[in-house]
C-alpha cells in the first residue's frame, strides 16, 4: 500500500512540474527590434536591396509606458518626398536614436538614423508608388522597439477641368 501511495505522489509531482512549464528550454524572448540591425549612423543614408524586402507593414512592438515614443511619416503629393518626424514622448530622455528604414517600391532599402528630439526630421526621395516606412527606437538600456510601420501611397492629382 505504501508503495502505491509513493508512486501516486511521484506521478502527481511530475504532472505538476510539467504543467508549470518548469521543463522549458530557458530561452527568453527579446523585443523584435533588438536583434542586431545594420543601420548607418550619421547624416548619410545607406542604400541596399535585401531578401527581407516587403511592402506589407507588420505589427509594432508593445512599448512600456515610460519608454513611449511617437513619430509621423508623410509623402508629399507633388514631389513624392517622404518626411519622417520625431514627435517625442515619455521615453524621450531614455531614447538614444531612431533607426528609420524606407522600403521603396523600386526594391531599394534606404536606412538612416535620426536623433529622437522633438521635430527632428529626415527626408527620403520617395517613389510614385507605394513605399513603406519602419522606425525602431533604440534606448539607453539596450532595448529596441519598432514604434512605426506603415505604407505611404503616392496620391495622383486629378485633372479638374
């Protein structure tokens, strides 16, 4: 009888350990933007084409409230110039840089880094097609979060005659 009771207790403990998830691999998830990204720093932008090219936006990262940053992007309806503007936020003083990546409908990928200061802007020569802008905020604590991912379409002017 004692042997049966001992076996039942071992079985219950084993099930409890597996249900608690204690047998996992121990790997921890990192924010999606924290992987080593190759971006240029400074005022010049870099150009490249890559196999990870996509004009489809993906979800932005959930940023902790105390690290929140905002930015906007717009495309000029006449010249197709793209302007990315930092709008600041609660995490302004913890943010060290914003990595801006522009995916052009021509297949080009343009990258640049801007300061996170309010109203700092960067312009790219856009296309007369659909372009995608991705902004990743890099923080002093080593974290990186994707805060903006959207497509900008060129708006054709109508002939009002």
